[in-house]
C-alpha cells in the first residue's frame, strides 16, 4: 500500500509537507503517523518533510503500518466479496446483519466477519466501513484497508463526487394515495 508520486516542474521548490497535504490531501493526523513511522521517502531515502523537492524527485508514501483492531471480535462468516484490491474491499451486506458490533450484535456484525477475513489474509488493519446501511437493508458496503483511502472516500462523499444508486424491489402493488 504505497503511493509513488513524481515531482513535476510546477512543484519544484515546494516542501514535501505541501505536496503531501495539498496535492495528495493527506490529513495532518495521518501525516504525523507517517513521519513518526518513517514511511515517507524522497528518491528512496528518509527525508525531512520540511525539505523542498525538485523536478524529477520521486516521493514515496508507504501506508503499510500495522494497526490494532482488537476491539472487534473476529467471527467466521460467508462474505459476498464483490471487489477487492490493495486499498479497499466491497462486500454485499444481506438484510438483517448490522455493519458494526453493538450490545445486541457483539459478534455477528459485518465488521466481525471482515475482521476474521483480514486476520485470514494477515492484514493487521482497523475495520473501516466507508458507507453504512440500516440493519434491514441489503446492499454494497465499502471497507477501506487504510486510513488514507478512508479519508479519500470521505472527501468524495463530502464534495458529492462519490455516487450511490439505490434499487427498490417491490413484491405486490403499491397503492396510490389519490
């Protein structure tokens, strides 16, 4: 899970912090974690993010940091995985299953199943559902595999570039109020 970003002429002289926050939209909180864990390289070398970059420099940001998700009990369940890559997972949630564990659904939520799945593929990441559906609603739920992608999806939802479409199936006739 990394981003490789080649510095173009128009960014020459800008700081690494500027590129990370303004071009890649990395939050200050995540940036601090990346700096602390030495996950930012310029031309394959550790760097000070206050340093300036030159055209042609290669900025590498590695998001592969283990995270603790011990607050969720892993539960084996049949997941209907629609799509998966290194960054996120799309799962079909059937009706009757909650997204998050709760007092009434401590071990039978979709997040419990995702935690079991992440453990089985040795992915030590927090469980990050991007969108939510009601308990009795079926549909697609996206789980981000890292904080950066979760931030990207949240930003897309805020600026309305993340689009959702709904389909309603009705069994019988719907009566008109006329």
